[in-house]
C-alpha cells in the first residue's frame, strides 16, 4: 500500500506545480503590479506643494527605468523643517496616504549641502541621476 502511494504522489505534486505555474503565467505579467510613472509624478508634485518642499527627487529603480514587482518608490524630499527626518517622513505618509510603497528620504537643504561637502557618493548619485518631480520657484 505504501509503495503504491509513493508512486502516485510525485505525479500529483508535478501536476500541482504545473497548474500553479500556468495560473501564475496567465494571471498577470507583473507589469500590472508596477506603479505607473504618472502616479509617481502626481504624488511627487502633491508632496512638494502640500509640504512646501524645495525639491522632490525620484531615485532608485523607478528613476532608472528598471523597477521590479518588489520595488518601492524612492523619493528624496528637500525642505526646511525642525526635528528628526523620520518624524517628518511619518507626518507626510499619514497626511498623503500614498497608494503604493514609498520610501521617503527627508532632508533639509543644509543636511544635503553638508553631505555633498563630505563627498557622500549616495547623495551625489541621487542628485545627479535622479529625476526631479517637483521644484519650488527659485530653487
């Protein structure tokens, strides 16, 4: 009896796997899970206007045109504020309630200037290769 069960079970597993693979391949291509660039631009503009930001920069995989289904939207938000950047980031999330995963890197103009003077490669790359979504007049 046990030998008979062992012979049938691998075939059953294979059929389950094949059915799952067919479903996954036919259900969606993965593009449906990506955030449309128009939604990202609109969110960046809204973020800049509502928080009086100097600049909002898209960086990371969406800026480079290579997002995956696991990618979040990376935004550098430059604005004058008091307190810790993480608190400002939380305030922004709670007020705007983005409909997609967002990583907000909030910095003051002074903090950005300091990082650039220190030779921070990350900040240089964000500002050089990132895409500006919002820029205040005279920024």
